[in-house]
C-alpha cells in the first residue's frame, strides 16, 4: 500500500498482507501498521508497527526517525526519552535480532 498524503494525529493506516510505503509525514499521535515492512520517506513521528501478524523478518525504514513507538512482530519500544543522537532525525532502520529490537542508522 502506498500513502502519498500526511497521516495526521489519531489516524490509523493498516497495510493488510503486505508492505506500507509512506511518501508524506506521519504526525505525532498517528499510527501506521503493516503485516510486512514499513518504508517512511518522510519524518516518522507517530507509532509504527511492522510485522503485525508476527513476521519477525519485517523492518521499519525511515528517512527521519522521530517515532513515539516502534514495533516489529509484537516486540515494541516506546520512545519516552530522547532517541540516541546517532539516529534521532536521521535515516534509520528497525529490526528484530535475537528477539530484541535494534535501531541503527542507515548508511553506516
């Protein structure tokens, strides 16, 4: 599923059975969910849940990591404190490794 307009607070987008491609910003308070991967080519400020039906290979890719919560296959992390400087506002990927969420800068 491709979404080419901003996802505003309190909106929810769900890509059933596949990947979700976001071409505009996800606002704080919005929620994007995909059974597969999530690709955000704009700031990701809301909640992003990839692998919603248990796909542990799913990933979240974003052009600018500013998320409130990220989840892959039900393993989640809320972002209550500031993100590490290495990924905050930068291209980032989120994936599972040994049943733990890993967030790394893209291009490193």
